[in-house]
């Protein structure tokens, strides 16, 4: 496939997904001003349909027409939204790589955060999932680099979250669901033993009960309410903290948001990281925990000597 044609496909997918619904005429007009369109010509209808067919054939992404709604086009991902998002992310990554290659003197002006390399066994896990085979995993305990543990687990899914890849797996002996940070995996081996994947298990539904990858199946999700102000309010309106986020009320300088998940340590750290813009209102137990954490943190700073140096509390 020609590089420019690939980038046109990615451009079309981006436009339709961003718009939610859009007419062919609107797409054609946007194409006139696209940096990929050197002569600013409109997108011919036949070319548009050829692109749609190629996108479905090559990438499995369907751009369909809703004839009942003014012939608007949309990306059909209602049956597998996670799969569609993954495909789009991969295509965007490849497209960016191609673009950087052709960018010459601006290459050093494109800055990205460091992400884990694939060497931690992502392809091995995916192959084990395809075959429904048990994995032998050697893993370092998060509190130390030296202590190791060896487990036999059934790989259920992988997830990219907070700039890291994680494996969610069921331990063979106990049946407990465990999370592994692939950056801490020392070795992975696919065994000959098969397991039966629970056909009723849906990863996206499972993670709705939790914040991030801090999973504890012994705890139940609870309603959480927070008052959020400052620039943080606009930030989480744009990028919700969790799929359950609801804005219950808003005034001039703050809003009350409600969530429903297990209030894990990761979530508490996230709340503290947002500083004075956020106040946990309920549940009472979580508010008390956050209060204690804030007081403990403040205690590290209150004892300051006349020279500006910390004074020991002993």
C-alpha cells in the first residue's frame, strides 16, 4: 500500500470518528483543507466509497451511512467498541511514524512520553490468549526488585493504562483474578495446558468496577461524590476519570461529580494529585481516609526551623 494512501485512510477514520456523524459533503469540504491534499481538490464520491471499502477490507473498520438521518456517515463500533479503538490507535501510531519519517527537520520537535518496550512479553500473552493456554509467569513483587514469584495463570486480557501494559489473569490454583504490570515480568512461557475462557466474561465490563488497574475482587463498588473546581473541572469534563462519571450539578466555580467503582489506592493518589481543586464528599469513610492522608502529608512540612530547614519531630 502506498504511504500517502494509508494516511488518507487514517485521516478519513479520524474525521468520521471525531464528528460522530457527518455527511459526505462535509467530509469533502474538510478534505479540501487537509494537509494531505496538495491541490485542495474535493473528495470525489467514488473515491470516498472506494476508501470506505478499503478501510473495511484492510482494517475491519466499517464506515456506514445512516439514511434515516440525512445520509450521515459514522463508524460502526457498537458491537466491539474496544476493538475499534485499539485498531484506530494502532493505525494512528503507524501513520504518525510514517509522517515523522517524511518530516525531516521537524522530527526533533515531536516529543512523546517514554512507553514500555514490547520486550516484556506482550506477543507471548496474545498468542496464549489465542490458544487458550495457561501461562507460566515469573514476576517481581512490586515492593522489591529481588523477591520473585512464579505462578501459573489463565490470561484473560491485556490493557494499556497510564503508559504501561498490564495483564489480567486468573490464577490456576486459587481462581483469583490478578493484575501483572508487564514491566515487572521476568519471564513468560506458554504451557501445553489448556483452560476454558469464560464466554460471559467481558473485560470492559469487568474494569467498570475499578479505577485503573488496582483490582480487588473482594471489594464492592460504591457511589463516590466529589466537588471539583478550578481548571481540574474542565479537564475531567474533557477527559473523564472513569466511565461512570456523571456531573450532578454545577455552579460558577465548581461542580459535583458522581462515580461508581471501588475506591482503590490508585484512585486516592489521583485525588491527592489534583490538589485543592478536589474535595471528596462521600462516602464518609473515603473522605476520612483522604483527610488522614492530607494531614499526614502536611505533617511533613509544618516543622520548619528559622533557617528554612525541616526540624525533626523526634
